[in-house]
C-alpha cells in the first residue's frame, strides 16, 4: 500500500507540473494534451475551466448556517457567477444543507490537495469533482466509493456514454465511481470555405477524406492541422488509432501501426506540416482561423473561431467524424462527482449524487454552468434546438462509439513519453516499428 501511495503521489506531482499555467481560452490552449478541464466551462468557453482565471481566494456561499451541514462539497465551480443559484437549486431539490469548499484555482495546487484528501483518508470532504487524469489515477485506489447499487443504477446508466464510463470511471471490479457532470467532445472541425473551393461535398469515408486532404493542400495550406507538442498530440494519436480500429493500449495491434503510418504519410505528402510539432492549441487555432488548415480535431464549441468571426456553417464548423473502419469513433471528457470512501455522511452524499445523475440535476448543471448534459436523453430535452452544437453532439452520441481517452495511472509520464517518440517518428529519427515497440514498453511501464 505504501508503494502504491507513493506512485500515485508522484504521478499527481508530474500532472501538476505539466498542467501548471492552465488558463482560460478556447479549447485548453493553456492545458496539456490530456485536456485537463477541456470542458469544465465548455459550452461557450471551450478552454480550461473558468475557475482557473478567477481570483485565487474567491469563496462561495457555503449554503450552511452556524456550522451545521449535511455534507461538504469540494468543487471547481464555486467562482462561477451562477454558482450560488445552482447551490440553492440543489439544496431545495434535495433538502440538504451543503458546505462548500472552493477548490484551488491553480491546477497543480488543486491536484495536490485532492490527492492528499483522498490518500490520507480525510473525512472532512464528502463529495469532490475530479477530472479524467485523476480518475485514471484514483479509480482503483480504494479511495472512491462504488456507485452501481446506489446512484449509477441500471435504469439510468444506459443514458451516459458507455465507452467513456468503461474507460474512465469504472474500476477493476466493475464499479462506477463517478457521476459525469457533462459531455465535451473532441469534435471534428472543417473549413467549409475550403471544402466549397475544392469542390468536396462528403467526408464520410477514409477515401473521401484522403481526396479532401489532397485537394485542400498546397501553397502554404494543409488539409489537416494538428497540435503536435509532445504533451498535446496524445489526443490525435489516440483518435486516429480508434478510427483505424486499433487499441491505444496494445501496440502489437497492426491497426495501430497503420494509424501511425497515416500520420507519416500526411507529412510526406504535404497534407500536414511537420513544424506543428511545436504547436499547442493556442498556436493551432489561429492558423485554422487564418485558413491554413482544412480540418482538425478540437475540444469544445469553437469559442476561438467565434471570436475571430469564423464560426458558422459556411465557415468553420463541426462535422461528423469520417468512418475509416466499420464504426465511427469519438472521445468525450468530463469532470465527475465522486464520493470519498472516508466520508462520514454517505447517506447525504448519495442523495446529492442521485440528484446530480438525475434529469433535474443534469438540467441544473447545464443551466448554471453551460455544461452540455452527459445524459443523451436529458440533452435532447433541455438543450434548445437553436444551440449550434446540439445537432452534431446528438449525432456524436447516437452514431459514434463514444470513448474516454486511454489513460494509465501514471498519466502524464505516459502522455509525454508517447509524444516524444511520435515526434521522433515524424522526423524520421526512428522507424514505425521502433515507435510501436517503445509504445508497448511505455504501456507496460506506466500501467502501475
């Protein structure tokens, strides 16, 4: 147990160092490829969570009087201007008095504090909000309560993204350990002006997409744009591995090799630039706005594009993911509400989580924080048809295999190592076989 605790704490420390400096902008331009907080303020702000730009000492109304409360919530949302209205809604609906602790706005401090609370059995916090990176590190630690029989019951769990739940918030015993607060997709984006110019009307298949890449590329323009900095490119590698029918955690799978060769071919043929190995989202998005790229994968709802006057069906917009194999694939991320195993207020905490998982709770989150509902049935009901994301988000939920990103307990070590060898392969410093061999070694090394 001591060895396991040390491993988790070291992993958390590295996550903190890589994610330090997260700031609010479109689509995590200040966060790592792990997309920490990619949707915490998603609808209308594709970037890092809103709390990361709020004053560090901001406090919320605790919702309790004279120190009397039913549970304590450790939250990332307390600096949101609508938080107190949300809290009043939750307390009114559940009959609970909720004590609020505002999570630190600095991502590394927040990660350290949450790790410490859970690893030391601190019973002063009952419910916490954690991101995918923390889920990957904590879900098999025994620090989080399983919710299958109390909250994420059979009657509602089918409305949540099944692949995401299996990948990110289900432990080795099959227990779901969190309630997703929203869905934020790694959407496929295209520049319609370029599509019209080159006369491409369909991107449904791999063949369609290859034609577009060729037609859209040339004279300083590329059919595909990426964010290939070593701690960001993880998202794109994993997305294409899925599209080719591979398994990111099994680099003996020939489909994985095929996906990597596809990236290399795009560079060789001039369909995507090699110099984007230095780019994060904050460099990639302006290039997309300037018409340098014909398509890319990007988190969020396009705030950077909107600010530049480039968001729209006739300009830059979401599209359906091309289907390379027998299915379409897409990633979603989330922050989830979890129950501290050490909690002394589990009945109240379960009541809170049941509300968060309910239609009413999902609606309250959507209305207060602009978080796209994680439950597809709720999204169909509460998101207005005027929301430009609704149609494509609904199609993603219903037509794609929706997965959580493949993370290991030592999340950032794994991401950084994979990004490093990806860059080496793109620069022809190693072969694709070298890449696959090293990637499999990293899977085995960091899955501890």
